[in-house]
C-alpha cells in the first residue's frame, strides 16, 4: 500500500489524540499503567498530577520521543509506531528541554526550525512570533545569553512556527514571570478559538481552569479523574486533587 495513501486514510479520526491501555516501563518500574485518554479535535486538556506521576513520559510518547511498552496510541488518526515522522509534522512540542541552539540568536533559532518545517513567508512568521512572545528586543541575542524565562518564551514560539494542528506542551508556564504567564494564557485562549487542539501539563491548578476546557488527573501512572473546567472551580479542583493524590500514593 502507498504510504501517503495510508496516512490519508488513517488521519480521518474523531480524536486528535487517542490513547488506549498505554503502558511504559523503565526496567522493573511501571511509569504508565493502562492510560486511557481521548482528546477531541479543537479541545484543550490539562493533565495534572504530582511529580513522578508520568505526565512528562506521556507527552514524550505522544511526541514520538519515547516508545511505549504497550497499548495503542494515535495522533491525528495516525498510529504512533507506524507514522512517527508524519506525526512530528503535525504537532508542536514544548518540554523541559528548550531544543534551542545556544550559539544562534533568537531570530536564527526560529529561522532554522522554520526552514526545517518549510514554513511559508518565514521571515514574516518569525518576526510575528518574536513580537507575540515579547522577544522583539531579543531578536539578535544569542539563545544562551537569554534568561531561562526568555528561553521558555522562545521555545513556545518555536513550537508554533509551523502552525501545528496539535500542541503538546509540558509545563509551558515554567520559568515565566506573571506578565509572560498572563500573556501565554491569552495566547492559549486565542489558539482554542482558532480550533487548535491543546494537551498540556501544569502544576498550576488555577491556570489549568483558566486556560483549558478539561482536566485529567494522572496519579501513579493512571488517569484517576476527568472533569470539564466550565463546571469546576479552583477550590473544587484542589479538593479533588488532594483527595485523589492522597488516596493513590
């Protein structure tokens, strides 16, 4: 079967991200244990959980950077193990690692990734993102000279360069000051209105309610709770979070 035809046929799916029975083991340690998660197109979901719950591992698997030990994963209708290259073209991934080149300037970093993704009108797109993330004055500064917060902003801009359909963001608010965090919340709202699918992790319960439609609680490698943020206050979420994490750890 022609590979491109196979990709096209598989991409007609109900869910942007579909996870069934996902497991991941590191040696004898089970990090993910039968995770089930369905993320509809155009929705925004935050995964909450204590340190060591498996949040980063889950996103790295979805971003094709780590292979699962078992279960089934589809991203944009594509089987993770068969179409990893195609999936990478469709996602924008942010992690604890910035994936920036220290000896390149902010502008050069975005231009490099833009060329790799063959972004049209690249120079204009780079300028637009530098302005959007408050980095216009840092345009010619080397990435290694930027503060950690500025590097995080540049990493977020990198993830949006090619206008991906699906965003996988691990702790996007990390290292951002209050002003930058508020700006990011606004960007997330705008992306939601434009139909982007967002799956992110955060320790910030309030931001998770503000920035996304749904929350899922991952504890000890399992999804133990899911809820719609429209009917959930921060206080309710905090109470549930404490109850579920105490009872499962």
